[in-house]
C-alpha cells in the first residue's frame, strides 16, 4: 500500500462523525471505518452500528425508561431470596458462555428489575440486546404468520440476536392461558437459541413446573440452558414488593 493510501485511511478514520445515542471511540461516531483493500481502501461498517440499532429497538419498545429505573444499584437486597438473585446476576454476567438467566414465579418480586439491569450491563459491554414484551410482540408475530417473508425476518432476529430479553413470557391479555400458538412460537424462538447456545434472559410468572405442564420439551430446554441461573420464586403475597416500599415488577 502506498504512503498516500495509508495517510488517506488515517485521515478518514480521524474524522469525527455526527451519530448520536452512543459514543464510539473506534469510529468516532461516523458509523464506519476505512480499511485497506485491493483498490486502496474501502469503508466497513463499525461494530457500534449493532449497538445503535439495539438502542433504537429498546427506545421503541419502552425499555429505555426501565433501564433508568431498574438498575443494580436500586435493587433491594433485604430478604435472603433477593440476595440470592442478585448474586446469581453478578455471576451470570461474568460467564459470557451463552447461558440463560430466568426469574420465574411471584408477580411483583423484581423479575423485570433484575433482568433489565442485566440487559443494561450487556449494552454497556457493547452487545446488541433485543427486548421482547411477550404479550405485544407475540401477538404481532402471530398476526404475520401468513406473510412468510415478514415472519421469517422477524423470527430470525429473535432467534439470533446476541442477547434476547423476553419479559413476561406467556403473559396474555386479561391473564388468559397461553394458546397452542403461543407455545409453538416460544418453542420456535427458544429452541433455536438453545441449539446455538445464545444468551437469553427470561422473566415469567410461570415457574419451571408450570412451563413443563404447558410443554415439557420447552421447559426442558429452559431448565438445561438456565441451569443454576434459574430462580423459581414461590407464589407468596409477601414477596410482592409492589405492596412495600421497594416496588418491583
């Protein structure tokens, strides 16, 4: 490569860009990097664009305000079971091995809080996170099932994103029981992630036993992928923190 091309690449990579929402030291917020090629140089999309896309999804989904409210610092560790969940979350973030983190059971016990804090930590590490609100997103996916192209695109995102956070798995409108279509959809998403060993966060009012009653194969995959990072919070009104000073979801 000529000295001219080297200096041109250095010059391009020194320019500050105007992208906002995420500060990238690598591309200086341009969204691309100049790299050597057979023709001299070419422009390669910066890895930060995955993060920017993820942040857009999060803002659109409604997770952004939750990220500001549900942090590790604000997670109350008063009862032994709360301390156990927090310790599991700390260990989980150190593993980086495609494990699943699942908090299941009692409503109002902090399931959304701890999962949101973990999702935020992944974003800070530069990993794309997709936030799926089961009730809304599952309904939208099921409505598009007859449009093969649209359905395949949307389901593929959920199956392959670096970190998928499913909030309130199987939570249905008016607290109805999940349908066969719900179970098939969950299996399609989670089975792909299970096979590929991709990091997944799940909150649900369904304990692992309740999930097993819905579909044993699905529950088995959740149990195996989650391992020691599955927490079943027994149904107990005393653990509903909405009735106490520490308000959880």
